[in-house]
C-alpha cells in the first residue's frame, strides 16, 4: 500500500520541498588554513600597515594585483570606501557629476556623495541588469567627471561600448566590481578595465574577509599614489622612508587590518577552485529551470563570464495570462510560494537608486555637497523605466549558492521551483487578490 503523495504547495498546507532545518552552508567558508593564516598574523604582533615588519597587507595587495592583472592594488577598510577613494583618485572633485547605474546597491550612489560629487543615475539594460551605454551617453553633461560601471550580480557590463563613449571625452570609468570578483570580460578580469576600480571584501561577497574590507586596483602610477595618500590622511607614503606626518589633502583613514588581509589571502589561494565549483553548480541549477514558462533565468553572453554573486530571475506575466502591469503582484505570489517551500527567494533592491530617500529628500545630515540632490530631484518612474520594470518583475536568490558544496541544496531549490510552476492558477489567483503598490509608492517615516 502506498500513501498518496501530497503535491499541494507548501503555501497551501502541503509539505515543504526543502525540509525545515536544512541549512544553507555557511559563507564565507572558514577552513583550518584560514584559521592558521589569522593566527600567523596575530602571532606576528603586527596588526596594521604601520607596524614594522607587517607582511600580510602588502602580500594581499601583490597577490590581488596579480590575480586581477593590474600594476597596483590597495587594500582598504570596506568596499564603499574603496569606491569613494577610487573616484577621488580618478580626479573627481566636489560639485562634479558622476554617472551611476540606477540599479545597484546603494553604496554605488552614496560613494560619490562622500566626496562631494553628485550622482546622476542612468537607466539599465533589462536583460543584463547593467548600465545601458545609450542611457549612460544621455546622462553625460559638461560636468561629468567619471562614470561608475557596476558589474551587477557578477555579470560584467558592456565595457567596450561604455569606454568608446567616455574615452574620446577624457572621462574616466571606475568599475564598482564589489559583486564580480574574478569575472572576465573579453578575456580580461573585471577590475582591470577602468582607470581605477573597487572591490568589496564584505562577508556577503564572493571573496571575503572575516568582517569588512575592500580593494582598489589600477595600472596608473599617479592614480595609485593619490589613492595611497587618500587612504591615510592625505600623507605621502614611501615605504623606504619614515612616516612624515604631513597631510597634503583631506584624506581618510581607510586602512585595512593585517589579520583580515591574512584571512583574505588564504581565501584567495583557493578562490579559483571555489569559483569554478560555483560556476558548475549554478549552471546545473539554472539548466534545470530554463524550460519553465515565464521564468527568465540569468545568463552570460559568450564574451564574458558571470561570477554568480546574486541570481536574479525575471518573470514574464504574459506567460501566466496576466497583463504586464501585474508583474509586481505576480512576483509577490512567486516569492511567497517559494519561501513557503523553503527557498530563500527575496526582492534584493526594492528601489531604483534615485528613488532612495537619501537622494530624494533635502539634505538633513552633515556632509552633503550643496546641490547634491540636483540631479535626482523630481525623479519619477518614467526616468528609469527599465530599472522599475526589472525591480517589479524579478526576484533573487543570494548567498545560498556561494559555497562550493551548495549543489544538493540547489537541487532541492530546483525541485521547489518546478513544483511551484506546476500550479500557475494558484499564483495567478494570489496575484489578483493581492493589494499592491509599487515599492517606490510606499512612503516611509524619515528617521531625521
Ligand atoms: C557591497 C557593495 C558595495 C559596498 O561594499 P561594502 O564593503 O559593503 O562597503 C558597493 N557596491 C556594490 C555593487 C556592492 O554590492
């Protein structure tokens, strides 16, 4: 006698596809080698670059420059600091405009503000989720002093198209590669394509430290020298001379800690293997979902590789017999159904950057440049239609797939998605019944 299999969606009381208590493998993965590396640094007694004989920081910088393929790399305190430092080293001054894609983590837009520059947001390509060269072109003005290119989710942006635009104008491109460690574009690693480029080593990223950290890469010796000074109070740093304690410009303290650099060096030594395992796992996972109607799985054009930092899936409401305007409610239904099955689907990036209160409200804290919000005042969804469409029609899976041993869990996720896709009527009914407002129509209380 066999019991009837209960195939109802977990959302409707059926059994979960991913058993409760089934853990996501911890990320970053911490091995005995990583522990030994941190211990080695602790036992050296040299915790910062200022300590005599400190070796971990310059070693990480050397190894990371070599991995990315640039002359120089600089370790810093976090990825946001890396980006503002890169922009300042590229020559961005207070009052200058910096073009930034409208879909990114908020730090891509805040970093220009930190140096008194004005972010000007450009709409994205709805297929790649990256900056669209034509929209970048339309955002350029005589005051544009840099273009930030974000390789969002780990997919390199159309660098050649954007460089073809900016090079004749002498406008530097700065890559925000916080999500794309190791990804390649036409054979070159990201972080080697712009004038000066930033990475994050936050624990959520594909290459991490045990806390907060970042990296800046460049081939240009002058840019490198400026970045070096800006990292440490505007001082001129010469490794063969004693510290002078003379500040030539308003630098920061964005220096890294040695034990954290030791940890990242250890992570970096197996990064290529882990990235290859992740690539294989994610490709297998996506291949199992590609045939589902109305589900657009992420992919990479042939001329670049994807770091698979975040997996963003788009929904086509038409495939469910719904009008395009129902994308938001359909997404809510799918996320709800997947989460009930045990898949950590979520809606990373609820707002286009220019819709973030930080860029829309009158400056209320210290440090804003005088007309910081000029560029976005009066933002409406029509200014960034592709970004709005992508946000309303997509959901993401993040973190769960980063660990090289994630394959068995991803198999369960694939089963869960396929199960949910067996019940389009349930999703449609839920979507139709949902009271819905676009994320940017929901106003929140300002804490200031
Ligand atoms: C994480 C991230 C940053 C900021 O890095 P932190 O180390 O968290 O400061 C900047 N840009 C993008 C695209 C990111 O994902």
